[in-house]
């Protein structure tokens, strides 16, 4: 399982948006997002830049863990 930090989330709507964005990436599955930790975890192997672009598009910042 891959985990990344997500900077900028502040509520459950942010969590839902982040989860939806990650689930929309081909090759990613089993997404979980933890607001308290500011972290997202997922199964799959995709370039970090792909994840970073999807997270950036919804207004947050993805940081490699």
C-alpha cells in the first residue's frame, strides 16, 4: 500500500474529494483518506506525478511520504 501526505484538507468534504480524485486514476484501487493524519493510502503503482496532478487539480498538495 502506498501512502502520501495531503496538505490542505480541513473537513470531510475534502476527504471525499480526495478519495474521488484518487479513485479516478487508472491503476489505483482501495483508497482510504485520513483527515486527522492528513494522509491518503491506496493500492496500485502509478507515477507520483500522476497522483500529484490529480490532487493539485482539486486544490490540495500531495507530498511523498
